[in-house]
């Protein structure tokens, strides 16, 4: 059964902010950006983008993996780390702020773990930064060796091996190498590393109950770092047997994930997942090294044991093996002041920490400065009713979405969507120009961008940006039902382009694509718009419910077994169908009442 876990925290929503506050108080070499707590960026206190003459190395992702990522900021390693909410990718604005704060004329390298949300957010931030004149390269790390190929569009997850890539890239940048050279070393390192994790317990998100997925005497093999289900559940075995199994999986010739063969030189990382005693980690290290040498015939050159990339309070460990040559060893041995590597906090501690000013964009961007009209037109009233109905439907579905997502993801889909819907309702009261449909759609995207983290946030941000652009192009003609249909189609195309998902991939598109198709078909056949929207809403609901019969090919659900997927629909698709249907029903009721 589930139970509430005791935590030494205040408000669960403030844990990342308060973690950063404690971190920068502890280590004088670290600083954070003004704009805090919304912009959660930790950076080297001695670096400013205006004067920094070396390549900046930036990474980040969801919080809950401490000391990753902020604990690896320091001379010789990361220049900045972008912290998302717990297990949620950081928003584009935060990533851009980090890039602007530390990137000089030498450019910056983004090191990104292979998760859809991270790829999307960091990718869009990189494109925006390039448009502002920054030189940016990105290396994606996918070192997971637990699951056999293929993995659909998602590929291998980024795990603790990413920390070794951080160290190698940071050392290369510290030597004064060019952006192309630093990126090349990071990419080469990412191709030589493999990781697999083992868990004795499931982690607990702040303020939530501990799920009881593992029964007594069971362990989970090949899980990710967000508490998502692993490749298999097995009986608890002595650590000798567990280590042997993990090493065989990492070095498997069948998957051929890492180019390590007999005679190779390697480095090893034994990584605690958050609640594993040092004693147990050292026991695992002591069993790993001789097995690598005797059973696999490799030379172990370095061993790093400790907690590097955790999963909150999860009990367990991961093993990382990286092929090494003298260049790799030199980079790993190079000095660093990053506290998580670990090193001590040296230097005089200042009496107070004053945030670094938030760097401005080089472009004049829209910042949600519109205002609500004093009097609404007929179209403005309809738009208001549709938005209110859609947001309310998502709010009402929060618990169900979390429950479904708890079985196929990380259990926060409802909470994430709830934040977005609540922000939309609050902002609509004061700053939505409801008489202007295009600008209103743009404001919805801005509301979502402010509060929704993770993959859902960036997907919906892309969705509404694309819809806004399409409506803006058509606004001189007067917005008709056909224009709304075109905006929906453009938004779906943008989400598919950047996220990689298509129909049948078990995502929100499996609700929205049928809706778009029916809407276009009915309008083209001369159906009145209200009926066309209602029929398209029915298609959205049917499409969302059909996801029970689909094998996931995108997002964290792609790592979950088909048996579990068949028990619930895709939460993202159900959320999309819910708000679409509610909006269509509100429009219908408005016209019937007129």
C-alpha cells in the first residue's frame, strides 16, 4: 500500500528554489541568476558572458538528481546548470538565461540527457540563442544499456554516464579548445559510455506518497532516474550476482552499445541513487572491478564511487563503464572546483549572496504585456467561454491524469496540466486580448510557458506558438472556422516536427490528429462550424481512448511494458481530448443560447 513519507522540507513546490539557496550559501564559487526563483540557473560566480573567453559548458534537466546538475558547476567542469522542477525539464526561458549569462565569443556547448523534454527545451533554446548571435552546439547523451534496441524515436535514456561527459567537456574547455573541439570530445565520450541501474525501492516525489510498485524481497533492474518502471523485476540477490548481471548487460555484444572489448582500458563509476549507504556502494565497487578485469578482460584505470546522479530517495545504484584512452584519463584527472566531483569548498565565504542580474535577450520578444479589453465583442465572449471551459476540464481531470501517469510515466501529468490550466484562468482575467483571437492564443502559450515544466509544457508552448503564427498570418482576412482548423493543423505539424511523434505513437497527437481531420472534413463538406467542432471533439475522445491499444514510441511510456500500457489510456491524449471537447461544448452551448 502507499504511505506518506516524512521529508525535511517546507512547501513541496519550493524545494528546488530552497535547494539552490543552500547550495550557493555552501559553495562560494557558485552563484545564481536574478529572476530567481522562476529562473533556476546556477553558474560559476567568476564567469560573465561579457568577458568569458573560453567555451562555456552548460547542462541541466529536472531536479531531484542531486548533486547533478548544479553540483557539477565549477572551474574545470560545467559553467552553468539549468535546474527544472523535480523530474521536469527546465523551461526554455531558463535555458536561454543561462546561455546569455555565461556565453562569450567562444560559444557554448549544451550537454543534454536523452529525454524528449530536455531535447525539445534545450533544442529550442539553442535555436533562439543562435538567432541572437551566440555560437551554440549541443551533444545528447544516451548511455542506458538496460533496454534492447530499437526504442522508437526516443532512443537510450541519459543516465549517470552523463557526469563523465560533463567532466571531459569541462576539462577540454578549460584548456582553451574551440567550440568544435570541445563538442567533438564530448560527443566521442558519449559514444564510449554505458550505464545500467538497479533499485531496491521506488523514489518519493516531495509532498506525495511513496508508491508500492516493488513488493518485499524484490529489486528492479534497468530503471530510469525518474522512478519510471525498469526492464524487469527480480528477486533480491547477493550483490555479486547483481553486479555480474549489470556488467554483462552493459558490455553485451548483442546490443553493442559501448565499444569495449577484451583488452580495453576503462573507467568505472558506481553511483548511488539517493538512499544507498556508502558501505553498500563500496561493496558494489569492490565486486565490480575484479569482475571487469577477470571476466571481461578489461583494464580498470579509474574508479569513482559515490552519489553523482541520484533519484531523490531511491535505494539502489547504477554502474557506468566508459572506454578510456590517455586523452580521456587526462580530462578526468584535470583539476576542478565543482563541488559534486567532489572537492571541498575553498576560499573565503562572502557575508551575503547577491544574485547576478538576469541577462537581457538580444531580441525584443513578446513578454505577455497585453491587456484585457474593457468590453468584449461577441467573438471575445465565445473565446472566453471556450478557454474557461477547456481549462476547467483539465483542472477537474487532475487526479485521474496523475493516476494514469503513475502507471505509465512519472505520475505528475495531472499536476503539470493543472498548473498550466490555473495560470490560463488567472491570466485571462487581466491580460488576454480576447477580441483578438491570434493574440489570445499567443498569450495562452505565454501562460503555459511560465508555469508548466517537463515535456508537456514545451509541447504545449510549441503548439500554441504555431497556432498563433498561423492565425496571425490569416487575421487580415477575419478569423473563420476554416482558419481555426488551419491553426490546429499547423500546431499539430509543429509538435510532430519538434517532438518526433506521429499518429499511433501514444501521445496527445492521437487525440488531436483525428479531431483535426474530422474538423477539416466536415467544414469542407459544408457542415456548420458548431456541429463540425462537436463532431471533431467526439473524434478526439475516441482517439484518446484508443491509445490503450497502442505501444508507446515516444516519452517515458516507451520504457513501460505493453501489459501496463494496456490498462490505461495515454494521460496526455486524455488531457487533450478533455480540453478540446470542453471548448467545443462551450461553443455549442453559447450558440444555442443565442
